[in-house]
């Protein structure tokens, strides 16, 4: 068993969490019955998990990828699967003879390359005359335009009409499917064969239904040069349900964490408000002290003037001349008082 490949965002690897897990596994499960009993090529197979899934029903599967690291990992991981092989290959120059396969599968490949026409020509070359081609591609209008999202690994995304125009010269017959992750309520019979329906409702008008799903995030196209091959492809509805419901648990945990943070935020708001009150009181006390300090400073200045005058008087009286003149001062003051009485 080899070490797991690192998830860089360029390709899906088993174990990567989130919506990408549903999208990639669902495509391969959808394709598996289409390639049953066929010699199949899986282009851009990455870690090889999808090739191994297809090999359960296909006659044989060859997984091809440009990354030697991915091919080495896939060879080691799925060495025990007898009808499965892996080879390094450039999708615009496939190392296989003409008409080598009954089916070619290639998911999320075309948007990663600039040589898109050459890629499709190579797929047609290695397919047998009645062969089947299953590919997926992001719907640029929904994937990028409406979401304001840019995937750094995508060289050229396609609108529906652009993808159709690229396919038509090589595969004049096709049937289209849409894929999108959403929240669903699934109702199924416990007994008997199920017949499917798909409709949408909105919160604003839950009583009104809209048939189908109007906004595919990805296109899945089943194409062929033979009309009878496409005629055999049923327009089936495929729903992949999460048995462990781990994504639902992740959402529930996220909501619980959000509630905890909300409550914590409210508590912090109360603490902040309390401390703001303390702060305002401290400011009021500071201002009062500053006013008192100014008043005390004026009083101190006045006292210092009085002290200086008193000190001057003390120093004057402490001199010898003052004591010698004191008796004459008293006689003079006495005469002044006597003169005032007369």
C-alpha cells in the first residue's frame, strides 16, 4: 500500500472532504453501468480510485494520467485488481492504437487543458466505431460566472454551447445530464421498482414546483459517433446518498459551533459594555481630579506667596538692627496713640 497522494486542489484524492467527495464518486458510480462488459479507458484517472470502481463491471480498464506520481500510486494501491492497468499518458497524444476501446471515460479533464480539440480527436481515434464516450465538464455560467469563483487549475472552462460545438465534429450523437450538489429530501418505496421524479421548490413559494433541476454546476455528456449507441443510454435519474451522513454532521457541527460563538459574542458584548461603563466613570473621576488639581495649584501658589512674605518678615525681624530699633518703635507707636487720644 502506497502513501496517500497529497490533496492540492488540482485533482481529487480519496479522503478529501467536502462537496468534491460527492461529485467525483457520483460520476464514477453513474458511469459504471454504462461501461459494463466494455474495454474501457479512464483518461486523467488521478489516484486510480475511479478506474478501480469501473473495473468491477468493465471487461478491462486502463487508467491513464500525465502524472507519474499518480500512476505509481495507482499501480501500487490497486495491484490486486486483475483487469486493471495504469499507464502514463498525455491526453492529447494517447499511446494506444486506433480503435482500442469500447468506452472512454474522462471526468473533469477538458477544462484543465488548452489542446481541447486535439484531446477529443484522440478520444475518437482510440474508440471503436460504436464506442461510448462519457465526460464531465464544469458549466462555466454556473461554476464561475454566477458564483464569482475562479479555479486556478482551469485553463479554459466552457459554456454549454461551446462544449457542444467541440463535441459535434467527433461525436454527432449525445445525451446530456446535469450534476449539482444540493440539499435533497429523498422519498423511495420499500418494495417494488422505483420510478423517479425530480422537482424544485423555493422557500418563498414552497407550494409551487419546478420540474427538473435548472442549474447544473457540471455537465455529464454521453457521446458517440453511432446513433444506436446513444439510443441505448436511458435518461435515468441518479441520486448518490451519503450512508454515513458525514457532511450533514459537519454542517450540524458548524451550526453548533456558530451558536457557541454567537453566545460567546453576546457574553463578550456584555462584558465590554460593563467595562465601558467603568471606563467612563474613570474618565469622569480623572476630569474631576484635574479640576481639583488646578484649584489646588492656585491655592498653593497663593500660600507660597504668603509663606514667602512671612519668611521675609521673619528674616527681617531676626536681624540685630531690628531688635535695636524695637524700643524706639514702641515709644513712637505709644506717642502716636497718645496723640490720637488728645
